[in-house]
C-alpha cells in the first residue's frame, strides 16, 4: 500500500483522540544546530483542524488501525469493517520528519491498535520515538499513547523519549467499561497510571541530580468518551477529580462520542451535543483553578447535568444570587473567582490594582472582563446593580443565546 493511502487511513483513524495539547513540557529548540525541531509554539507551525473543529497541530496518527480488541465505541475494533493499514517504524519516523521540515506540525502524537500483544505494540510505538530522538535528534514534541498491560521497562523507555504519555480511561465508570470494552481492565489502566505517577514523582525528586532520568516532562493525561454510556456530568466530573488527585494528571480530555458505522445496539444512535463536551471542559477548569467542588458545579435538580445554554459558573451564580452583589474592592480572591466573567488573571490583576487605587467600572474593559456577564453580580466604583435586577426571573434570559427562527430553504 502506498504511504499516502496509509496516511489517509491512519490519520483518519486517529482523529477520535482528543489529546492534542502540547503545552507544559520543557522548552527545547535547535538553535545550536545540533538537532531539529522545537517544542516552543510560534515557530511558523501550521495548525489543522479535524472535521469536528478540534485543533490538530501534531501529526496525529496510529501506527496501525488493526486491533485485537473489540471495544464497541471504537471504529478500529476487531469486528469493524474498515480498511486496515500499518506503518512500519521507519515510515512513521520519515513522515514525522517530512511534515516537520515542511512546517506542518510541531510534533507527533502516536497511538496504535493493539496487535500481537500489548508489549509488542508498545515496543513498536517506543521504537518510533527512540529513532526520532536518537537517530534524528528530533527535538519537537512527542506524545505517546501507552498500552495499559505493557511492561514497566517499556513504559519507562516511552517516558524517556516522549514529552507526554497518556492512557485512556475510556468511559466514566467501571460498569460501562466492562459493558462496552470487555477486554479492557480498569484496574490495569489505573495501575499503569499509578506507575507513571510514581515515575513522575521520582523524576521530580531527582531533578537536582545531574544524572536524573528523563520521564515525560509534560506529564500524563487521559481521555474520557462522553455520551457513549448513560453517565451524567456529575459522574464524569467525579471520575476526573479522582484521576487528577490520584495520578497527577495534567489533563482529562473529554471527547464527545461519535456514532460509528455498524454500531452495537448497546451504543446510543446519536452523538451528544458538542456543547456538552465544552461545558465539561469549563466545569473541569472550575474544579482545578477556581476552587469549586463538584457538588456545587452540577445541580441535582437538573439530574446531575450541566446546563447547555449557559456556562457552569454563571449557572452556579444564578443559583446563589444571595451571595451577590460582591464589592470588587473588598471581596476575597476566592469570592472574586466565583463572579461570572472573572478569570483567574483578571482576579489577580484586580487584587494587585486595588492595593493602590479603587477599581472602577472603566477598569473592566482593560482587564478583558465581560461587562454583560459581570455587572449584575458586582458593585464597584461607578456601578451598583439595581436591587431588583439580581432577583429578577428575567436575569437568566439576559445570558441565554437569543433564539433565532430557522430560515427558509429555497
Ligand atoms: S484497544 Fe484501542 S484501538 Fe483497539 S478497539 Fe479498543 S479503543 Fe480501539
């Protein structure tokens, strides 16, 4: 099979993986002319977009889309009627270098279906990264998917060459995993995440020593498919919170389930709205950076689901109107972080600014704060919301997207 054809098949097969961020790794470049590539953005890197709008700035491919497993939600499952292809290690290396030289990508995201055995598959994946780093002195970003049942040595070797390692938790609960991917074992997945966490901790502890071994400086991440089972958003966020706390994950990626051809009856017929994925990312940030607890983010009256029409922080504020309006010049950082429209940066700038002067309404624009969202919830120099505004039933309508009539098709 021609390499172009393989690329078409194996890049298409990889597009369901959402993990494409390259932030947070060590900074490397090749200005010393002893290698090629750089992990720093802004070097003329081209970004491309998957059909569903996700950013793909890495060459994102599978080494093969053949797989021994039969995970029902996966287009590459053993029983799927798709054309199969496989790159050799040399082909994957060459493609990465060619794409890099043409400035199409900033690095490689490599995953694979499981062939022969988990160890064999992991070995092949590691060989690509090893060859890029050692034979070609490639200094760009490398993200490798790890195979849960692979041996420790292989995971350690993967971490030596990759910037980030990830292993997919797949679905939010163990029950769903055993129903939809019976060959996968949640304990094996968590064990491997635990081993990677230990390696990351060891590497951090040894950072001061010159001979410290390198291990995935951009850490580990995972992906969860949303909408392939009946888990609500609260369950999904609980699983994420547990993963962040237990395994020092950098990111949990949420990937809206895409219906696949000849799908099992155990799967839903329709994809969830893409907005659900977006709201989960927003809720994930509220947990990690804004001090919100899971129980606060989702509303039990909504069946543990996040609203789709407004963002979760605004929804929380509307459910807790008694806590507003907040005096921007006096409120604590924790309270300011809960004001709709206030980001972490803006809050820190407000706190820095108010040491020297009173923050007024004109400062909001300079801090990139949406006045429409924030003004009903705050008081500050030059602004006090009308007392009735916060209590009004119509406040929610201010924020809802305007309904628009469907156009006629001529
Ligand atoms: S192991 Fe991975 S590639 Fe294979 S069927 Fe499951 S999800 Fe798909």
